[in-house]
C-alpha cells in the first residue's frame, strides 16, 4: 500500500480500515460496498474517466501487464520510417508493427501509429521529396486502416531551445516561406506539415477510415517555460494547429504533447500545463500526452512521493480538460526506458517482472478521482493552478456589455503571480464582421501572450481585435480568444464593440 503525507482523505481512511481488519485476521461483513468503488488498473480507471491510458512497447515487451494495465499501444520504434519504409515510399519489414497491432486489437487496445514524417529515424526516407513522403503516407495509412486510431503524421517539427521557429533540416527544408513573413500559410508558400496532412487526410477520406491525424512534439507542454518566459515552441505549434483547423481546411484532428519532463528549463512541469492543454482543446482537436516520462531530477532523485506528486499534477491537468482524451507512458519500467537513468516511469523491475512505484499508485488514484476530481482528497498535491477558479476571481461580474453588437464574457484560471483569461465574444441579434475588446487591467497586471487575437498594449488599457479568421460571427454565435498575464486579473473589466 502506498502512503500519503498529510491528513488522509476519506478514501485513504476506508482503505486503511479494510487493511487493518484483514491484518487482524478478522472477518468483515461488508453489507454495503464502499461508497467509492475505485478501479484497480490504470486502463479501467482511465476508461471510467473517459480517456485511454497507454504505453509504448516493442514486441519483446508484450507481457501480460500490457493488456492488464493499458488500453492503448504505441509502437516505440517499429512503425518509424527506418523500420518500415523503402526509399521510394513503399513498405517493408512490417512484421513487428503487425505483431503490435494484432496484440492491441485482440486485447481491446487502441493503437497510435508513430510516426510518418520525422527528421529522425528516417532510414531510407532521409532526404526524400514531398512526393515520396506522400507515397509513404498513403502506403502506411492504408496498410493498417482504421485499426490505427491515431497516427502521428508529423513529429517534432519545431526547433529546440525555445526559438519558436520550425526546424530547418530535412524534411523542413521542403517548406518555403515565399514572401519571408515568417509563416508557411500564404498562397506562394509550401509547408511540409500542411502537405503531409493534406495527403494523410485524402487517404483517410478516400478509404473512409476513422483514423485521426495528429501532430506531436516535445517542450510544448506549458504556456511558459522554466523561469516564466513564454513557451515559444508551444506558441509555434499552436499557430500551426490553429491555421490548419480554423481555416477552410480541417487537416489536424489531434495534438500530442510528448511530455518528456525533465530539468531542462524548456522541459519542466509548469503550473500552466492545464491552461495550455485547454487552449489547444478549444481549437476542437483532441489533446494527448503521448510519451510521458518524468525525470527523477524533478523531485531531487526521489522516485517515491516526489515523483508521484509530479505524475499527479500531469494527470490532473489532462483530466481537468474534457478534450484531453489520452495519456501514454513511454515504456513500462524504468530499466527498459529510453532514458533509464532518469527513472521516469511507473514500474521498477523488468523482463516481465514489474513492481509498481509510488508514481503508479498516484496515477491510479488520480484517474480514479475522475474528470471532476479536486485536490481536496490529496492535501500533499499542489494542484491549485490547474483548478478552474473563475468563481473566486471577480472578473466575470465586472464583464460588461458592448454597445454595438457584441458582448464579452471572461473566465480566468489563476495562480499565484499569474493567470490565463479566456474571452468569449458573442454577436448580438445581428451578424458582425469584426470586433474589438477593450480590457482595463488592474495595476500590476501585464499581458505576456495572447492567441486568436491582434493585441495592442500589455498593461492598463489593452485592446484585443479579431484576426482574419474569427472576425465574422453570425447572430448569437461566439468565438473565443485568450491571453496570459502576470499579476492578477481580479477587477479587470472588458467591453466589446463590433468593428
Ligand atoms: C525513442 C525510443 O524510445 C528509443 O528506443 C529510440 O532509440 C529513439 O527514439 N520522441 C519520439 C520517440 O517521438 O519516437 C522517441 O523514441 C523519443 C522522443
């Protein structure tokens, strides 16, 4: 049994009672089942909460634990181009991938295909043209069809070190920013991300598949990075997902945050993880935490309660966002991890003989609390940043109605020293073609980033105007934009005017 620090919550107390009775050899007549019937596996607890809980594996790791604990499987290496692609975009050597897909299917597990377009482990595809990449995309998607629930179409498209730029090495050398304005979405531009998703979407449509198409990356988990600066890589990913979901083409269905958390400042767990998951989910895509491992360095070499608490925070952030529909850990046991020295997974042991870590019990407990779980049962877990606090922040009451055809309503997630505001702009009884929201922020508040809006100003009176794709709102309909700030939003007022 795992221990928790602080006063035990009700569930812990019940469990302790049962264990004490058993230890004393007594028989306990249980006429009424406990009020909370906790599930005893990750997959069952996750299913109850409405998400999948998965694992990355290779055929050699398909012991009983995989199907017992996990409801989704990602081939750790066996669907990468270096494993299965020929230089002309054909398929070869698909046996290991087949083994994994078959195992998943016969155990009721979803499969995430991983991955089609990637600069690393490209094998014979290294340096290929977009046409060859498209051939490979078509072959791989049709090979397994709807047996693959989610495909990572593009993996790791953005640069390291928080530059906010695309990578420049192949396959990104296939992209062209023709007018040099920093994006790849104009008519003269080409974009390997867009072209690859277009091809993938076409194949899905032509074959009537249920497969969803994802973009996946790391160091994109928080709105901010360690030290509080903006997470430019997350913003760059957000801009791409927005461009390819909110425009005329809906190319991207899901976003993977790899979630390899460690003590690199760009890879730490920040308090705004949930807010970042939320803003992607608000674009109408599913969000998944796809390759979770949490370095023991983040808890001072503690793979007990410290690491367990980190896992709680991450799982809770996902659970608190309805659009976060799956969590996948990148391996079963620490010793078998690609980063074994970080001891970042849920089990110790190896070779089929596994022992649950404190982190395992924490994840199970958090999943058992479900989507609406709160921190009340776990005093040792500082999850306050990820709890929606809008009722306690006096922003909504001061929301004001615009005079000319729109209203702005605001919800705020706040934590000590910062907040994220989501502003909903609703058209009145007539359609509008543009809008401007004027925010009067309290002294000390400063805006550090915004999305779905053109902003002027960072403090005091700040203007937020529509951007190209969200100015037109039909009568009674709404759109949302958001911003992040330091300080507090308490006392802010917002006025909306149609432009
Ligand atoms: C890793 C595997 O775990 C290793 O076995 C392999 O040697 C290298 O790749 N991001 C990804 C994964 O998208 O495919 C990587 O997997 C880890 C980082």
